[in-house]
């Protein structure tokens, strides 16, 4: 028996008038999910505890079966695991986004957050800019590490954890109300604008009609995490397939294998088929029992406020990932259970994450009878009456561990 989680990051949302009262998930053309839904269990699950922020960090911990109230120590340290940063127990890691701030204002604090991803800047270009930051912001006890696309790290030796605001939470807003209280962190952010705004690479970005990566933005602070082994806890040998350092870091912390897919970039035009094939190969010939396939695109399109592109991302997920994986397992005659769900909603209206419960679907290839509801989406999932208030328990249900 094989087990799969296909995680459409931020795939859930709120009804939109322009879509006739449907969400982007409900409006998308998803023939594969529709077919699976006919014989699937569909319900709602709360992946973010009430007293915690609705980030992909806390939510994906829950999806993987780790109670965030016990295991969460901050987002950035999980990404540090992926990059290979050897953190001391009293080191503090921060996410360092390369963001786009408005440029017409005189003072840094009067600028507005335009884009948390700098037009999804390429990793190659971002590494050039990060090198400029390393040189221009060199300071004892602080070290920068390159990640993927706009997502990078700052590690403060013997540092202090502080509450900082994610840039995707303040799109279009004046940044002065959200700057760090720590003097050094604030000075580094302000100086980063001076370094990056005049950088030749950003001149090229502007010439191409793209948003310049003209500032560093620190957030997601935390200390070194300690997760229990996924295989020891579940008895399943698992593999993670994601382009995002956060998810790859979760895999490292949980002692899961990682498969890095060429062309997987966390954006709308990622290598969907490569991810699907990597999962199928791992399950059919690689000796793995469980595959976690993470697709970032719906979340990114939600942050950008693009209804059209979020729907497109969901449709790509349906046909190019879910359809490809299930097709290969069906063809091989392999029994499997697959769970499809978001980690959290990223509604178009607010362009950031919310704590709302998310719809999940569990399809069992051995099941012959019809399910309670016959379509997958927020409305149908609520109508099913099935609910998991503690979402971190849902993975045991998928893996049939709650039936032991």
C-alpha cells in the first residue's frame, strides 16, 4: 500500500462575485479531482491552531502530523535545515525576503510594500544580490545564506527572537508601521535599500518591466527545531518533493528523504510533471511508502491577487500532478491512498493567509462505493459534516494508523 499527500499551497479561498459566488478551487476545471471525489472522503480540517499565525510553516507541520504547539520554533530555522546551516542552540534564524518597495518616497519608513517576491526573481539573480548584501552589510555575528528565488536567510549568532511581520501580510501598506524594534535589524534593512536599489541587476529588472528586488525584509525568526522521525512515528518511509526550502527543511527535520526536481521553482511555471514522476518513481521503484508533493503556485498567485492565475495553478495541479501520479499508480496496479488539500487558504480578496479550515479529500483506490459528497471544494467539504479540529491528527487517518 502506498500513501500520497498532494499539497496545493494556499489553494483554498473565499467566494468571489466575479466567479458567481464560487472560490477559485470551485471554479477551476479539475476533472481528475472530480473523478476522485466520486469515491472519496471529503471534509474540513483546521491546520492552524487558533492562537498561532496562519503560516505555511505551522500549517505544513500539521499536515505532516506534528502538533505546531509542540514542535514549532519559527519558520526560518526550518529553512535553515534545508540549506544546511548548522545552527547553535542559541542562534536565531530569520527569513530574508528580497522584496520590492515603492521608490518615490524619501524616507525608508514611508515606502510601501509592492511585491514580497520581486516578480518571483530567479535564484541565479537573487544570489548576485545576496552577495552584494553580504559585502555591504557585513557585521560580526550576522551571516547571510542564499536560498531559492526571493527566499533567503539571516542567522544572528547568540541572537534574540522577536515578532516580525511577513511581507506578504502588508502588501500595498506603508512599511514604517511594521519595521523591527531591534536597532541593528532595522539599520540593515534600511541600508539594504541603498545597496540594492542602485544595483545594475535591478536596473535590468526595471527595464524588463519587472519589480526590482530593492530591499531585504526580515521575518519568521526562530531557534533550531527538533522534530521526531517521520518513519519512527508512522512506520512509513517517506519522501518530500518541493521547490521550497521550508518544506525541504521540514523533511530534513523529520528524517525524510528529499528529491530535488530540475526546473521546480515554486512559481506558476514550475516542473509539475517532474514532481509527479519523482513521486511515482519513489513509490513504485524507490522503496518508499509515502510521498509528500508540495506545489507552491496557488499560494503565490493568491498573494499576487490574480484570480486567473490561481485558477490556472489549481488546474495544473489537477492534471499535471494528481492525474499523472494516480495514472501511473493505476497502470502499475498499485493500491494507494491519496490526500489532496491546501495547508491554509490564501484568498484573492486579502492576498495573504487566513486561519479558515481547509477542504481535504482522501481517495482510496480500493474503495468501490460512492462517497458522501461528489465534488471537491470548500462548500462541498463543509456540507459533508466531516471535521478535524486538530488537523495534525488527519495524517494518521490517511495512513490508517488510527485504525490500529
